């Protein structure tokens, strides 16, 4: 049955205005102002009727020149990748230590292998959150008493007879900072900073990244005690649904959260200006004008409804295309209802229409870029491999067991998807 969203009809005029493509002068002005704030020179954005927006060089760049440095506007690490990599939830650089990255990966892999039952899966999901923030507290406090790896004490001196088996207490010590691998100081990673709202979903490389993420999106999407969502329970259900179906819904939630928070800031400024000039603080139709302004960065992306623009999978017969696209629309509607229960804002009601939600997801379907950040664990093992023979032999008495246990996936990168501003 075709899903029906009441907001689509009750807010049809506002939805049309939100989805109306900006005019070429608006696009030009927006990107000119954006480029001024970025670390770049000699670039401009132009539009034409045939190809849409394009980035053009105004100068001849030399090899090695920085052309553009632009922050991620919306990005996520793939849910399936979180077991392999602990990264900053805002800038996506690896955090903690090489020991934490290795120990955490082995711990979660062992738990996943034992999670065949529903209770096991719940235990694994909980552990994925709980072990993410474990870090070397002694390093954070400048303590120099972290032990070098004692091969004999940990029962790993004969690595070849113990292939692929790392004792649980050794893994725990790696994650907790009690054991230090040889030469691991050649890879310096920032300490783990917890979420300001005290959730166990997000971790950061610095306080500035934590604050930026909180102010841009995460304060509404946090499941911790300090969350500004309507219901952290409803939010947890939404996140679980996205993880089990399609994590592109998490990106769409970031867009809606970003727009709501931006709207609230604009509204606060509006009232402050009115008070300065003793003018009546009556928003009225200005409410929607502020929402349009808050939506502006999102309006610049080309959009189509997700269920119309998604490619037909190879295993779906062309005769089943109508049913497939309806199923995709129903999936989006279910996700939207779960998100609405968690962060709905009446003043931003049009954002919770299925039409808007479908176009946001479609924007990512059409314009997404893959997010890939190389693993410091790979760099660490490559460094060990390049050591002089005598040092290498000594180090490999320890590292070879971990490399064997990690297997071919030892060099796993952080993977996700993103869209820049």
C-alpha cells in the first residue's frame, strides 16, 4: 500500500518552496561567499543549463598546490565499519592508540563470532559501544609508567605455536593501556574524547571536534543523558532501524538535525535584534523565512526522490520494478516516522514530510562521495616490517601473533560516505 504522510498535504506550499532549486544568481552568491571562508584560491563555481554546477580554476595550478580544503558538511562512518575502526565522529581521524585499535578490533571480532543467538547479538551491540571509549588513561595524564610489552608474561613468546589465539587478558590490557607494543610510539594518535551528552555512540579526537559536532547535529541525535532529543528511546530505535536496513538514513537525520539547529540559532538572533530595536517580536510568516535560510546549504544539492532515482539491483527483475520502488518508499516512510518520534519540531514541520525526506536521501544517492581514511595499524605493521633485521626479529616476537590474529583485514580503513559544503 502506498504510504501516506499527512505533512505532505498540510505543508505542501512550504515543501514546494524548500525543494525549489535556487536560481543561478543565488547559487553564484552562495558559493562565492563559501569559497571566501575556505582555504583555497583561484577557484570559482559556475552554473550552466547543460551540466549544472561546476568548479573552475582561474589560475594555473602547479603540481603539489593546495587547490581546495573544505570540511565535511555531512558524513558518517558505515555502521559495519565501526567494529574495525575507532575514529572521530566529526573529522573521522583515528583516535586512541595503536594498542586500542588492535585490541578493540580483536575483542569485538571475538564477540561477534560468539553472537549467534539474539542475546549474543545484544551483548555484541552493547560491547561495541562500551569498548569504544576505552583508552590509555595513563597517557592522557602524562604518566610514563606504561609497561613495555612483556612477551613471556603474556604467554606469547612462542607465537607460531599460538597462531590466531590472543588471550582475553592480553586483549583487555591492550584496550585499557596496560600493555604497550614495541615501537608503537611511531604512530601518534589523539586521545579519545567522549561525547558531551555522555552517549556511547560518538567519540572525538578533540574538544573542538566534540563541540562542533554537538552544535551542528549531534545534540539532537545523541542517545546520552544530555541529549536534546524528544526521546532517546525513540532515537535508539531509529538508529537500530538504520543500522539494520540502510545507514543512509543516519545521513538524512543529520541533515534534518543540522537544519533544525541552524533554524533555532537564526531565530535566537532574530529575537535579539528585535529586542535591541524595541520592535515587536512577532515571527508569523518570518518563521518559514528563517527555515528557508537554515535550509540554504542543503538547497544547493541536486535532488530527486530516493525511490525514483535509486538504481534497480541486478537481482530484481524489471517486471518487479514498481513493487521494488514502492518497497523503498515504504522503508523511507518507516524510518521517517521513527525519526519524527525522536526529534520532531513543530516549527520545522515541513522537514518531516516524506517528500522532503525522500529528496534528502535521493541527494545522497546521486551525489555521495566515499569516505576513506587510511589505517594507522597498517602503517605500524609496515614500520615493523621495515626495521633492521635484529630489531625486526625482536619486535615480531610480539607483533606477529597480533598480525596473525587480525588476518588479511589488519589494514582495514575507515569507510563511510560524506558530502562537503
